[in-house]
């Protein structure tokens, strides 16, 4: 049988219990202190009151005259009883200097010796004391009765301790009522505050909150995706390690509390982060990455900020570009296979007609033409990746009715390109430039794309692509390499990403990208990439 283990009390419950105990202890301590203080004050007040009554009796002329009679008790006893009744003391005892009582609340005690100290009074001083006499413990005052310089008698007035305690208990009852009200009010306030806290902590206890914080921190540092939290003023409230990497923010830089506009991000990305409406799977470019951005506002009656997720699709975008190229190659090969089948049928038909020599000449001419194209490309560009790209793009362009030629001054020897310039980036740069040039030239009169690939002084790689299309509007030159700009209709993969990726790849390697008018009337795009390591300094917008 499994014994159920009680769940630890929630943080709000623990705080409520702690606050309730604290309030109870404070109120109880204050009540005890007040009771003791009131008891002491009551005894002091009783002593002062008894002193005043005793002195008043001792100074009374009727008392002095009664003492001179043969039977002082006859006149003093009714007087003492009237004083007790009118002054709220428990007894007034008048005695001779020897302590023999003339008055007492109990007539049977008259004539007996006073129980208490009288030495100080016989010396002419008034004093108070707490003493247990015939009426029980009492706070009493003793003062002398003078006849000139002689002491002819003593007066003692007192209040029983029991009466003082009853008065203090009445005050204590009122104090306890006030303390109970304060405790109840404090409990209600504490409950309200802790109910609010319980809602905010979802009823979790301190250990659970601590574990959640640890998991939260571990998750933030573990995930590769970027997470950015902005407050209502679009200031950074939280950013994880992945977000710093994807946005190019220094790991040591404290960006929490800074505005998004101060992070030096590209303007389109900054605009997306500052937008009030949510963004879903938007593609944005930084200096060296392609990011998919999603934003979601945090609302609770009013805008409290937004949560931004960042996903790096740089490699995915490159793979998609390569996939598009492979699809183009496949279509070109399918077309070439169809054309080759037609030519093969032609050769077979010539042989069947007995024209063997003409069949050989026809087949040889086709082989020589294909070999001549391969020899031309390989002779100009012996770098295998670029050569394969140019051959594939030549067949693809030919399928679309566009002639793609390699200029005579092209020259790149194998092994000249450094490891810091990966083949994927070369495919991205040259492949996108050729694709755009073919799109621009297609449909024109004698469409042609001319590719130039050469190295200058062994320190710089120059890739130039010219077309016979309509050219580039000078008004659009500055916007040409910005993500989203395109003169073509929107497709499923987005708009205007090709030239933006080219610009990104060129900037990543510290190169320059420019556009001008081609000699044949179209556009001429030129990318210059250094072949030696250079220090790249990027502006806040990502440009070099």
C-alpha cells in the first residue's frame, strides 16, 4: 500500500502562515507589554491616590480636634468611613503614634496595633508601600498628623491589590479586543495579498519555483533557436545565448534594458521587432545569416511586450538554392536526353538508308560541339565547382532559349581559391547572378548571358555576369540588394531573396558587389572577393 506523501505547502501558503504567526506574536507581545505596563501604572496611580487621601485626612482640622478628645474613635470612625466611600479607597486607618488604631473598616480591629511600617512616618515623612494586612495585599500610603512640630497621630490610606488587578483586567479585556481586531484585520490583509501571490505563482512552493528557475535558465542556454523578450517600451527584457548569436550581439555585452533600435540590426529586421502586430515566419537577413522571425504580443488588458523567436535558416536557404539548381539541371538533362534521342533516331535512320558516312559526320559534329563547350569552360575555369556550375547553367539556359557564354578573358586555375572561400558561397553568388541574368534576357532578341570569372594579381576573385535584358532602372540601384525587392511576381519561396543572398555572401567575405550597364544594353553585376584574409568591419545595418 502506497502511503500518500503530503505535498509541500505552496509559497503563498507558507508566507501566509509566517505572516499570521508574526502578526500573532507581535500582537500578543504588545498586549502582554501593555498589560504589565498598565499594571505598573495602575499601582503607581493607586499609590498617588492613597497618598493624596492620607494627606487630606491628616491635614483635616476635624481630625486634629477629634484626636484631643477622650474617645477619638467615636468621631474619627464615621469620618473615615465617609472618606472611604467618597474617595474610592479601600480603607483609611487613623492611629496614634504607637500604631493603635482609632479607625478601621472592620470595627473589631479598632484598638489593635496597625499592621505595617510606620517608622518613616514617625520621622515626619510620607511614604507608600505594598503590604499584606488584615484586608489582604494593598498599596498603602502612611503620613504623619502634626500639631505644630509634634506628631500626634498617623494616617494610612490604601487600595487593595485585588481592586487594582480588576481595573487592569478591564483594561486588558479592552486591549485584547483591540488586539483581536488587529489580528483579524492583519489576517484578512495577509490572505488577500497571498491570494494574489498564489495566482502569480500558480500555487507552487519555493522548491518548485527554484527548480522552475533552474530549468528556465538551462533551457535558455541549451536551445539553439533565438529567444528575445521585449517589454511594453520595446526594450530587451530577456535574450538567450542563441538570440545573441543569431543577432550578432556580443556575449559579454549587457543589452537587457536597451531598446531594440539600439542593437544595430538591419532596418527591416528592426521594423519587424518594433511592429505591434504579430509576424509569422518572416524571412530577414542580417550581415551573415538568413533568419525566420516570429513575433507574438504579450497582452493582459494592455500591451505588456512581445516574445520573439529566431530560427537560423542560412544553411537551409543555401540547400534550397542548390536544390533549385539541381531541379534545373534535371530538367535540362531531361530535355537533353529527349534531344539526344531525336539525334540518335536520326543517326539510326541514316544508317538504315545506307548513308553511313553522313550518319558518322552527323554524330561526330554533335560530339565535337558538346566537347568544344566543355573544353571551353574547363580551359577558362579549371576550378571544378565553378566549372560544373557553368556547364549546368549553360545547359539550363540553353533549354530556356538563352545562350550562356564564358568570356575569353576568364581564367581561374584549380587550387587558387582559398579554404576561407567555400564552394557553397561561390555557388550562391554566381548561381543567383546567372539565374537573374537568364530571367532578364529570356524573351529578348538574341538573348545572351556572358559570364566572366578571373583572378586579379592572385589577390582578388572577380565574378561578372552580363545580360542582354532591359537593364536596371537607376532609381532602383540602391534597393536592388535589399531583401524583398523584385521586378518579378511573388512566388512560393518569397520575393527578391536571390540578390540579397548574393549581397550577404559577398559582404561576409569582405567583398564588394556592384551593378552597371552592360555593353550589350542589359545589366552587368560584378562581385569582387578578396583571396587573402582581410578584417571585415560591418556597419550597424550589416553593410561592409
